[in-house]
C-alpha cells in the first residue's frame, strides 16, 4: 500500500513546513557574506542534529561559509547510498527580506529572498526524511545530506567534497527549484568563464593618434567574432557579460578586459570551444591578447541511469497524482553538474515549484509542498 494511503497516519503539515521555511528564509545568507551564511549553517546543524543525523561541519576555505554534511550512517563503512545536494546561500543582499522582497504570504505564494532557490527545497529534504521516520519507516539506503555555502558562485570550495561524496553514492538527488510548472531537471549545460585582456599602446587621441594601438578596438572585434560562434541548435552560447577599458576619452586605450560566459551541451564541445577561446590571437600585431579561464561546471547529460531514476520518481509521483515531467535541458548550472558529469545517476530540480529565482519576485507555490515532499519520502523509502 502506498505510504500516502495508510489510514490514521501522521499527515504532512503544510503550516509546520511554512513556519520553518519562513525562518530559514529570514536568516539571510548572501554567498559572499560568510558570517551570514554561517548563521544559516548554525540553523541547519541544529535541525540535522534534531533528526539524529551525524553532522560534520567543514570550515569554509578562502573566506566562504562552512559546508554542512549530515549522515544517517557511519561515514566509514556505508554501502553506496543516496546523496542529497542542496545549498543555503542566496544571491540576495542582507535586508532584501524587509525591503525589495518582503517575506509574506499572498494566496498560494510565499515570497522571500532565496525561498525558491533554494531554502524551501533544502528544508523539504529534511522534513521528508523526518516524516518517513514518523511513519515508522527507514530508508533502504544510507542517506547523506550536503548543504553548500557557495553554490551560487559555482561551489569553488565545496566542489571537491561534492565529488568525493558523489563517488561513494549510488544516486544523487538535487533539491534545486523545479522548472516550468514542476518539471525536474535531467541535464544541464556546462559553464565556462573566460577573461580576455588586451594590451595595446597608448597615445594622445588628437596629436598622436597614428601611434596608438587601441585595446578596446581589438576587444570589440574579438567580441563580435566570439559571440557569432553562438549556435542555439548545437546548444553552445557565448556572452560577453562585463567589459572594462580605457582611461580617458582623448586617450587611445592601452588596456581592455572582457569577461565571457560560455555554455555547452556536451563535454566534447566544452573541450573544443575552450581551446578555440584560449587560443585566440589578436588582429592587430601590436596588440597583445591573453585569455585565461575554462570550464568550471562540466555538462550533465541525460543517460540510461538518469532516465531510470527519473522513471522511478515519475511512477512514485503518479501514485499521489503528481504527473512528474522533466525539462529536456537547462542552461543554468548547479552542483548536479559535478555528480552528473561523473556518471552517477543524478536527478535535479526536485525542489519546490515557484518562480523568480535570482529576482525580487521570488516565491514558492505553497500547494507544491505536499506533493513534492511525498516524492522525497518515496525516494528515501524505496530507492535501493
Ligand atoms: Zn540554486
């Protein structure tokens, strides 16, 4: 009998969930404010300990907040299990909750900074785990929860820990926000960052124009050519997102720098286009260009393991009338890229439904809490 059909069983309490999600959202935790992120980590540690989980708090390196890892088993001798990936940082500065996106309920929506991406999803994983226990059941497999402190900047500190845990896992479930009406994520593009710097020769723009070699002109030509390599059908995009250069309107500029974001669908394209960008040469022989950077999130692709995991989740959700669908490919990266690229079956976008990630209209849909929590309960209960 499915777990949601047993008479007189404890019910998932939406109000209890909302109370806790609201408290998590109100502990604002912008990625670059480690003190704030660590206040959130304090709360996560408390909540995990209340569940009887063994908590390891790994001090953040290079100024990042701490990473919280919580296990229901002995880390040393466990069989391959379920790894749950979440993050507790947000892109929103302190004060957003009282100003530009006040924490408030309006009908089916709960607004607040980082509500949808992804405090509600992160909290839901713990609630689902506890509810399974309340039902008198245990997960088949050992479960490990990770709460990243700097996912919004690509998890530069947590990455090695994520990969070490993923290497020991049989399945990886990611509580990132659901997409487009509750869809889960089965593939994500790879993400690369590059910085291109040009160094030319300065000159007075009036009297000595012919002696100058413009770094800005060189970079402008580079940008046009690089952006023209965008191929939507192939799933490859380039975006020159930030640019600086020059010292005055009447000076031929010696320096210019551009930051380029590249997204790719396959590892092969990642390798090919990374080499193309790194090996670009200048048009003007008197201007030097230097390119640094590369892929920081490898592409996560749908394969048989991912497909089977999705089917498992879809069947479990059908029992409680949740028609689970997936979105074919998303350009946004997550920590699921790391485990997915390692070939560990990874299902992402399992968090709550809502909208407005990274905006001031961010909210979750309250009505999605119960069906999504049931999905998590069944995954914990049945994956083996
Ligand atoms: Zn996120």
